[in-house]
């Protein structure tokens, strides 16, 4: 399989991320509006929304992690870094301003 220069550039950009991303669909809530993540890492996440957020905007979000003992809700602060219009809403990339799992 031959990689084009564009494919190689994309691979390099993905490797330069601050933290490894994991494809994971989690329910999230921001100011009462619900969405779902596409992927997340320890430093950020990517989700779809019906709201057109603005780069630089900050907000508190609640992520819901399902588990054997029920759903664990985690509150965190986030800053919008990118918004991309799609057919039915927006894809939003955010940088987490608070850690997902603070030390106990």
C-alpha cells in the first residue's frame, strides 16, 4: 500500500498530539444540551453537537462513564479549539482544562 504525501502529513499530525486518543462514544451534557463523544484523551475530546460553539469559548461539561456499578459522572472544564459544521450540527474539538480523573 502506497501512502501519498497527504496521508503521510496526516499521520505525522496525529503522532504530534499531546496524548493518545481513544475512540469512545460517551454521553455528555453541556448546559442541559446533550451530545456524544467521538473520541477522547487525557487532554481533550471530540464530540458532535447541535450547538455552534466558538473557538476560545470555555464551559463546564459532564461526561458519563458507564460501569459495572452504574454510571459515573465526571465534571470538567473545557475550552473549544475547533468547530466544524457537518450536515446535522457541528463537530467540536475541546482541550480539557481540568483532568478527567483527578488524584484522590
